[in-house]
C-alpha cells in the first residue's frame, strides 16, 4: 500500500515566481526559509535557480549553509543575521547577513577588518514590526554618524510590512512613508520591502527587490479574494481500514463524535504529528474524487477518521485528499483556525515528498 504522499508541483512554483516578478516589475527573490515552507528546499531551490532566480532568503545560518550545498552560485541572504562566531562560515560560503542592530553592524565591521575587504550585507530598519531591525533610535544614530557602516558593502536597505495582506491598512501607509524617508537618506543603496502580499499592493510597496515566500508555494497572498497563485501542494493518504459502527457508538479519543446511524468509518495514517493540527477535529473536509469526506472525531497523533457512509467506493487503499484542487491549503488552514504558512511549515517528515513533473 502506498504511503501518504506530499506532492509538490515545482513547475507551478516557477510559474508563481515568474508571475510575482512580472507583477512586481523588478528583481524578485525567493524566500526559502523553513525548508521552503516545509515543501523541501532541495526540490525547489535548484529549480528556481535554473529558472533564473538569483537571490534567495533563508532565516538562519544553518539553513543558509544547507542551501549553499544545493545552489552554488546564487546570492543567499540570512534574515536572522550572522550569529556571533559564525562570521567565517559567512565569508567562506558567500552568505550575506541581514544586519538587524548596531551591534550586528559593529560585529560585521569586525569581520570585514579580519577579512581585509568590504563585506556585503543588508541593513534592516524596523518600520513597525517591533521584531528585528534597527529601531528608531538606532536609525537616528546611523544618520548622525555613518561610520558605523564603514567597511560594509551595503547592498540593500530593507524593512518588513506588518499587514500587507490587509487592504488599505493604515499601518502599511505609515510604514511605507517611514521606509521612503529611510531610502531617501541612502540614495545609493537599493531597497527591499514587499513580501508576497506586498507585491499585490502595487506601487505602494514597490522597491528594488521583492521577497515573496508563501505565494510561491500557492498560499493566497490576497486574503478574502480569489487566490491568484497556482496550487503547488497536494497531500493524499490511503485508507488503512474501514469499520462499521452502530448508532450511538463513538469515534476517537473522548468520543467527540457519535454515530446517529449505522456508519462506515475510514481511518488514514496521518495525524497531528504530521502537521495536521488537532483543531481540525470534527472540522476537516477531505475530498475523494471531488466529493466531501468529513473528518469525524479527534485528530490523533498518527491517525484520523472519516465518515464514509455515503461514499461506498471508499475502501481500504482508496486515497483521501487532504489538500488538493478542491480543497486548497488556505481552506484547510481556515478549518484549523490558522494560516497557510503554519500548515505548510508544519507538514512533518513522514510524508514521501515527490516533485510532480514539470
Ligand atoms: C518570511 C519573510 C518574507 C516572506 O514573507 P511571505 O509573506 O511568505 O511572502 C519576507 N521578508 C521577511 C523579512 C520575512 O521574514
């Protein structure tokens, strides 16, 4: 019997990257942090590089080193910066840190002195996220005395939007205004602002380098509107067993679903250990040949159960689609009470990940 299969349409990822680049109208990177949002950077990054993507973002140093093993030439930037003591890894493997504080700048200057050459970096200035990046005080200090950047080849000044997926969000306008002032103070440095949703804000968030992530993988960047991206992920699992229960019998831990009639229950071997959250209990609507297959009872660690009383063709070995053409990752995320990002990045290590042929 086949195992649960996570199929990744890498051709659709490339098509999504191209359409995002066309919409942005300028250079467009690919954010492949968290193993390309759980789908497998090894499947995706080399294909994007071959398609012409020259800039990649990851979150951590270890992700960057793993990615360097997959793609030799392209530029790799590290959003969380260069951890103290890892400067040598960065210079020898041509990894570019995002400098998120004045302390980061000072340390990268030290690395440049040690290397005897200017070292490339991005400078992240916080415009409202209150997470990473120079705060307002640090940015003022840079404006007063730019020597804190001496020896650093500043390639981009960047910031990150708080609510890019919300139409007409006032905080976006405020951030864009702050970022315009920051960019104006550094006229010789290229800019980077939009994430996936930011690209759909058009001129509002246009910069020299866009940084899309989730939209590459088929997540909907325009909340509340039809998804403009091509679907990338299908997730299917075979039925392990069918059992028939009588009226009044319950299914799963704590008996949260009780049969009102004689019912056929199908069990598949996927659970919350595989990244399908327990909040999907009694909520997930899987599909089989386009028909809805309702999950009943609790999601357990390695199993889930479906009421297939009205679907007599579902027998052991039949495939149940958890994510697919009629039930996108955003639909499943909504049923789980979360976002596509969290679903994708939680998909566990027990799936067979296959690249759907281009
Ligand atoms: C994750 C991340 C992105 C990509 O965001 P998406 O919403 O997935 O497009 C871009 N920039 C930064 C700083 C990020 O952390």
